[in-house]
């Protein structure tokens, strides 16, 4: 098949979260299965033109009554044999810091125009190349206009008459809701404001239109596919998703095991595997030393790498007088390491905690090498998410023999099995209610097992490390979705 990925992010070019990893990794696996895969995305300011090749001639993109002229650059996706990445170069739209916004302007006011240009460019680029996809695979709200344009405008042209669309929901909480005055720039008749699904309390909702108009829908774990059809997780889209249940598939994201593999990882002091699990201890000692903790192999070390946002359960961990992290560090014989950034109140509170607690240390920001060391050096990994479409860090943790402590939601429920004290089975510690007490009690359960059931801890570590989280199985499931999407338009 000829498959065109439409995305706002892809590693290593631009990334804010797991979307970027998923697009690139899935593309590489699909190429291994024999498909002709290509990627289209914006050229942001941070993506240097010096390492890209300019395609001949400018490209005219019509967005409603506006005529936008862009350049197109290209490069090959690292790690792939031959996956071209096409960068839409429009300085006014994308020549700035930030993908969706900045700290000063978290959500750019012209995002509707920016990502409309990206989605209109899909069809003009195909014409420029003389290459027409069997599947347009759009990712999240910023690419959701592409399936809508395909259905209502482009499929009437012969070259796109056999092109089907798939939309992947990476996080339903982000929908791209903007003022109705942006609609004329989308290049669609006003009758489609309602029929395509844009209307949302007299605003336009990019993701809603994509959910209504795409031939097939996927999301990033089986449990999340069920959860988003319920009101508590559906962000007002649950009715549409229940109506499209037969067209919705939950496919668990994979892990790039070339990057996240303790036997190959050059970013940790000592490499190890399930058969040499005892070497993991050296990474723990290195993490303790690096973070200024007491170097002590017998004390259980808790790690967390996260966006400091409400979705991640940070209030239940760190909020003043409410969160349980202070109680954990004063009432349990543990150590705690935090890596993350986000809401300023949370960053401030974490800094206060580490000024008070000798067994609590944090790095505010992001550090790739430190993230690898935390995964390798921690004994337990905290993920008390309010909701988690897929999650990657719990899978990284399992691969590195670090036992996750997670809430039973989304991809966390699909990847972590609960500890059974009677048999020693399981790969982590799972709780249901997101409250400070639930987190505290589950952490206490893990600490009890650490001090009293060391054989169980070792067996759980080895069991987790032997699990397979590669993209090969996921890619085959996407193949099936593509075939179903094509069957729908052939009918």
C-alpha cells in the first residue's frame, strides 16, 4: 500500500509527546512489511533547512479564497530504508518557536490557519509528486482536517477516488476548538459545517470533524478505546464514538527497542538483561549519587518522569497539604526522584519538597540521559494518571526491570498486571481510585513487598523484562485497519 502519514510531530524532527515517537516508529515497521510510506509535516523554525533538500518549484495551496505559497523540503526518516519526510515550509505559519504554542502563548491564535495549510498541502503535494496514497493516516486534531477534505472535496477527483482515511486519536483531551470565524479558511462549503461534524457550540472542533468524517478510527490502546466511549473519559465525544464503535480500533503503541533496551543502552552506566538482572543495581547506585541521595542499595528508590499536568495525577502526589509524596518520604523508608516540567505551581512545590526532604530529589525540565538512568536505576516507577491513552514509561519501566505503580486506566491497564502476594505473579502494582490515599497505600504495598518478598520482586522484574512491546505486532494490526478502510470506500 501507499500510505501517507499526516502529522504535526515526528521524531527526531519535532516532538512534544508520544505522538512523535509513534508516527516515526509505526512508519518504519510498515516499511518493513513492504509498504510505501511517506510523512508530511510542517517545517518549524527549529528544523534547520541545512540538512534538508529543497524540491523544485514553489507549491500553491488554496485555503478557501486565500492563496498560500509554500516551499517543500524533504529528508529521509532516520532508521528507515527509504521513508521520505516532506516539510511544508511557510514562514508566516511555522517559522516560530513552539509547535502549538509557547509559554507566553500556550495556544497560538492562528492554529486553525496553520494546520489548515498543512492539511490542504497534503493533496497539493501528492499532485506535485505524482504520487497518490491508498491511505491518508492522520494523527490527532492538528491533522484531522485532511480526512474531511478528502471526503468532501478531493475524493471527487480521479486521483483520490480510491484513497481511504484513518484517524488516530493519541489523546482525546486535545481537540482543536476555535472560533467559527476560521471556517472559511478550511475551503469547505458551509453546509459541511454541520454535516462534517465541525460545529461545537458555535465553534469549530477539528477533532470532532475528523471523528465524524474519517473512514476508520484508531486509538492507542484497547482499554482507552472502550473508555472514550464513556462520558467520564469521552470529553463530550463519547456519543460520536459509541455511534462509530464498529469503526474504532484500539491498537497498543509499541516501543522503539533500539532506543529503550537495557542491554544496548549507552546512556546508562551498566548494561544488563533479564539474565543479568543483578547488574541493574549499579545503575541505581549511579542514580543515587547523581541526584545527591544517600548511596544505599537496600532502600527502595521510586522514580517518576512526567509532564506536571493534571492528567498525570500530580495534584494527588505533590499538591500542598493534599498530595501524598511528603507522607511517603517521611513515613516510609524510601527515596524519590522526579524528572519533569509543566504547571508552575507543581514545579514550585516540588522544589519546596526537595528543600525539606533529604530523600526526595528532582530535576525540573527534561534530560534524555537522566530519563534513561531513572528507568534503569529506579526500583519502582510511579504513573498515577487520571487517564492515559497508552503511556510509554510503564513499558520502558517493565523492559528495564523497574516495577510500575499505576492507576488502572487506558494503556496502563493493558500493559501492567497486578501483583498477587500469594503467588508472586504480576508485573507491577495497580490501583483504581485516584486519591492521595490510594497512591500512598499502593506505594506502601510495594514497599512491603520490597522488604518482605524479595524473591517476588526479582521474579516480577524478570517477568516484566521478558515481555515484548515492539511495533511489529501493532503494525500488522494497522494493516488490517487500512484494509477495512479501503473496503468501506470500494463499497
